[in-house]
């Protein structure tokens, strides 16, 4: 299986100008100008006048569904492959949430494995909101070592639904993650759902002061509350990575505003990412402020907020890393996040208005001219 994409304006995410890109099987095999290639079965894709980028990476999706706080009927459904492809997401990290009873970690693992078989690449964080963590093997170290897809542990801090562990307990958990990651040959991260109850960033400051490398600490939902965002900016100024959630609430007008504010504050651009929090439950309210129903959080909000930043005049090579290279580098996802020779053949092709046209994931054309060619197992 080989494709030669002709004359695309390539953002790798750096601006590489007009390039041809050769894909062979699941890898980027060559990049250049006016490539002359002869291969059996080679298919030419004309991308003249179009924009090519890496496939997008979403590091926080409730792939098995979220919600459930209002009883069994409020549990949101699992994600389908087509939802990911339609917004250019070719890689993702699945997470569990509040419901640690009916949303099991084995089910999470099975779902990320299913999505990988269907055509994208999926990883997971073990556990959910609770402390001690809920694991597959009986230990954090065991999950990191024996579960290929496990990148670390998820926990909630500063949320009324969280377990409120002490700083010493967080330090112990980070030590398990760090050592487990070392043994498994992974970075190992603590992915933290942030609520608006004070105290989380004080814990982070304490454990770093005691010697824990800041790279293992990964707060998300950093812009849902003004005070939390202020702490998050200070955390990033100290070298920590911060994640802006594009789905759900934001104390500013939009998550794009939060990214723009972080840039203007001088935060190292490589330390900022965005994720969707997709398939969490989203309450619907009437004009009296009364909840009248529930919806399901989508995953297209990442692309929506990236477009907002592009429309404000920010260059693609500044915006795209929020959803590509920054995520891949931060989680050490080898072969992902950049269109370079040897990397996974995950690419998106847009028109000049940044409307998504084509998606290739692991060398397979999943969407062509806005038409889905590959759907999930139960979407056929």
C-alpha cells in the first residue's frame, strides 16, 4: 500500500512549503519536491492548493463514556471511530472518570485496543478519580510494565468528587509511576483532573521541591477556573506542562482565549497542549437556568479552537503543535506528532479555509473528500 501526496503545503508542523509526501505501508517514506517514484500499486493523491498537517492527538477522551453522576441513565455512550476521523484525530489517550464502579479499567483497556484495531492509535491512563488508584494488575508499576497501552495514572484533585489525597500520598504515587515507567521504558505521568477546590498546585510545588521531576506531573482542565488558571501559568513558568480543555466550561470566552493568554504571558509554547474531554456528559439548560437534559461532549472542539487561533492570525506552525508535536513529545509517543521520514503515516489534509478534507491514519485513507471510507465495527 503506497500513496504519493502531490504538491501539498506541508506543516510538519513547521512550515516546509510545497512538498510531495510518499507513504509506504504505515510510514512516511520520503518528503521532497517533484518526487519521482515508481512502486507497484502506487496511488497518486493530488493535494495542490491544500494544506497537510500531522494527524491530531487528543490526550483526554472518555472512550468508554463518562457521566453517570445522575444515575445509570446519565451514563454517556462509548465513542465511535467515525467521530475521531471526522475531526482529524488519529491518536488519543483514553481516560476513566467519576464512575469507578460501572466503568471498569479492563473495559477501558479493551476499548483503546478496539480503536487501535479499527484504525487509529490509542493509549490509556489507568485508574480514574480515586485514590488509591484502581489498577489492572494490582499495582501502578505492574500496569506500566505489563500493559503496553498504559502511559500513567489518572487522578482527580481539588474536585468535590475526588479523594483528596495528602501531599505525601501524591509523592508516593508519583514515585510508583516514575519507577514503573523506568522499568517499562516509558516516561510515566500522573494525569490530573483539576477541580476548583484550592490545594492541588501547592501539592505539586511541594513534591517538586522534595525532588520529584516536574515532567511527571500533568494537570488538565487548567482554564475552567480563573484561580486555577493563574496557578497553572505559574506551574508552566516553572517548567511544567499544562493542558487546556476545549470541551466543557472555560472561565474565559473560549479555550482559545486561554491559550492566547498563556502565549502572551511568555509561557514556553512547547509546554502547552489542548484536549477535548470528549464523551463526558454535558448538561443542557433552559432560559431559567434549569437543567432540562444531558448531551454528550464531542471531540471536534480541539479543531474548533485551533481554527479560532488561526483565524486570529496566528501561524499554523504556532497553533498546530498544541494538538500534535507538543502532545507527542510530552508523552513520548514515538513516531507521532510530526510529518517526518520514518514517522507513522498519520496526516490530515485541509483546504485553504482549514476545512478538513482527507485523513490518513497509519497509512490507511480513512476519509477522502470529506467522505468517510472507514467506519467502526458497529457503524457499518
